[in-house]
C-alpha cells in the first residue's frame, strides 16, 4: 500500500514538472510578445456605441487615423525573412527581425513596424503622426517610394473610414 502511494506521489510530481516545463517552453519560445501581438481589430478603429445626444453640442474634430501601408516583400528583400518567420508562427522573432531591418535600412527611415496582417504582409506606419493636411501627400510619397523599391511585390495604403461629425 505504501509503495503504491509513493508511486502515485512520484507520478504526480513528474507530471507537475512536465506541465511546468512545457508552459515555460511555450512562454519563452512560442508565445507572442505582449506589445507585439496585433489585435484582430484594433480598439481605436471601432466606433463607440453611444446614445443619441439630446442637444447638439459643438464637437472637436476627430484625430486623424494613423496612416499605414500593407506591404508584401519579395524573397530577395531582407524584410521577406521577417514575413517568413511570421508565417511559421515565430512572432517574437519576426517582430524583432522587422525592427532590426527597419533600423538598418536607409530606404525605410521614417517608418515603424505596426503589425503583421493576417496574410503575413508587413504593416508599416510613419514613426511620427501625420496630420490630415499632410496625409494625402505622405501617402503618395510612400506609395511611390515602395513601388520604385526593389524587392516590393505589393503595397497599398490602409484606408480607415472616418465618421462624419454630428451636426
């Protein structure tokens, strides 16, 4: 009887250690970083549901949504390695690789990593906010740069619809 209790205790201890080691392995190797994990839908793009106002009040202009670009890099471009890592589910490594390449490439100066799209394209945005007045000019500038850049297979500006101001 005592020998069965010892076996059961040893088995429980072994199973507990195995679960802890697997959890640590997943957290260290396979988990997504907290600040790099993209949300399925970013909260800032969701229109809040509010009751209709009883009186019309002056409203401040809404801030400009962030300008960003979805880009698919060809295999010969260094950024394609980050895309490949993301497609393999290695999100931390993919994010770190994208950041490293952005810091090293002169042709990408002024752009910051935003997220990966569900199709494994890379979404980049200007590091500094772009005002509504400068948005169209900045969009044209970066689209022309990407279209002329060797190793870019596909690029499009992300379009975020603005809500009309209540009157």
